[in-house]
């Protein structure tokens, strides 16, 4: 494990961060804006963000949140789906890894797709490399 790339450390500045959200009730959402910096002559960066929540006990996912990342030019990625347009309906950990994400503002949306028990708190951590 590369601990220095796994933990947000003081001094990471605009290249890493974390955010606690919610609790979110049915159909509520929270928006986070992250700035992807310009690269001077190098390749476009990789953006990785992970959303997690503690789901209530049950036979399947009880509270289903969606992670959506949108670029300024309208492209969109969904947690655990790669470039597919679908949504993960199974896991309480969702991640978007976007290699070559364009510079500019990125919108990160956490949407409460299905809440069955109680409003759901959650957290996300992100890194630009």
C-alpha cells in the first residue's frame, strides 16, 4: 500500500480533499465543486473520488446513494460504472477514476436514489494526480 497516496495529508492543498455529506433523505442531493488545474505541457491529470456510507443491516443495499462526476463540457461518469451510463445498485462504496480529465471545474453530485430506513450520512475523499 502506498500510504502517501492513500491518505489526505496537510500540504496536499488543492490536489486532495475530503467532504462529509448529509444526512440525505429520499431524492436529496449534495453538490461539491472541485477545480482541476491546468497542466503545463504535461498530460491531463487523473481524478479519483470515492464515496462511502454505512448502510443499515438488511438482505441487500437499504440506502442507495449515487456518485456522479460532471465536467464543464457536459461529460459525466457514475460511481463504479467506468464510462457506462448506468448506476451501481449493489455497493455502499462507489468510486470514479477519470484518467485524462480536462482542466476546469468539476461537479461532484451525491444523490439519494433510494432511502428506506433513515436519512443517510456519507463521506467522500478525492485526489488529483
